[in-house]
């Protein structure tokens, strides 16, 4: 049980484990917020895509399908071992599964066979889709298996989990057969061996996440604060090319701050009432305002 990793900490953990990370534009705010909770998290679910080709697989996992909106996972693991980050937060990857399986993952004990689908897995698991047709014939290159191992170990290491916290989709629900083509027991053995050593063969801990200013809350801005946080925010907006300032920015919240922030929201893809210039938690996290104290 743990609080989900921030985007920065996740990237740092993956890179420290030797993963080749590809960050797709907007992945840090791409999620299913508003469609259920995200966290506490308990483990990692591994999937196969039933697709071929990296670009098409990434596009599918980003956009989703007509019956299942994206993102469909947190990352796509390509055959060359590169890991493409497409979601941060709740994603549509695990669906409903067996609560007894979740209990076993939490306790890190042997998994029971899934028999019922009564528990929300999108809340509790990181999900990684691996590019493979899932027909038992499409090969799993060693570079891809190595990346699956490293991704899983990185998240386990960051949370203090062990190899039993990594499961296959087919171990979560009896409605799925993925991943097909390799043994989850063998994968967990590889993860356990890796976790017995320092990340990437060193004893150096992952670098700390940058110190960003926590979101002060919507009402804080509506009270027209006079604060160095407002100045720091304004400087970030200017750096992002979203400035409506004639002078400044300064510490007193003003219409220029709101207009600048609205431009930032539009840059992120928000429209209408979602781009009204009042900072929200997701857009604030994406702005990465430096901590002022």
C-alpha cells in the first residue's frame, strides 16, 4: 500500500534502473481523473497489446478505443526495450478483478486463481502494455523482457515492494490471458534477482525529485493573494510562453495572472470553462512552480 509516485519520481526511478524512457507530450496530465480514485497503489500489472509496431501501439494506448477511452496504461514497452510513458494517474488498464488476488498482492504471498471480478484494479495498480500480438507465436526479444524486468523492479524498489507485487493481467482476472508467451513466475524470479542488487549495478540511490510548490488550492487564488508563490508561478508562465503581463510578474494576484494562466491551460489542451484562468491541481502540477520556501 502506497501513495502513487509523482511523475518526476517515476521517471527518475526508471532511468536509475537503466530503462530507456520516452516521455510523450502531455503524459503527465493524461489520465482518467473523475472516473474513480487513483491509489493507494499496491503493485504492477503486465499486459500485452495484441498489436504490432511501436507507433501504432503507443497511439492506441494513448487514445484508447471507442468502448474504452485512453490512456490504457501508464507505459508501453516496445520490442526494442524502450518504454513510452503515456499516462500518469488512473488509467484504463486493469479493470475489475478478484479482491482475493489484490489481498495476496498486498501481503506479497502466492496468488489464488482469479474467480470473481469484484474489485477496481485501475485504482490499485500501475499498468504496462507490452507490444506483442499475444498469439503465443510473436517473439519476446530479450531487450523487451529486460525492460519489463527493469520497469517492474524500478517501481518495486521505489515503493519498497518485492517481486510478488508484480502480476500478469491473466492473474488478476479470469477474463484475460495476457501476457502470453512468457512465464510470470520466470519474470518474478528475474525481478527478485535484480532487486537483490543495487539499481543498474550501483549503490547510488535515485536522485531526489525537484522541489516544486504544492498546489495551494482553488480558493487560495480567489482570495487574491499577495505571495511569492504568485511571482514564482508568473515566472513559470512567462517561461512557457503564456505571458499576458505588461509588467512583472509580481506577488499580487491580478487579472494578468489569470489571463496568463488561462493561456497555460489552453496550451495543455483545456477548453471552455476548464481554461478560465483559475489554477487547478492537474494544470498546477504540470507547470512545476519552484518551491518558494
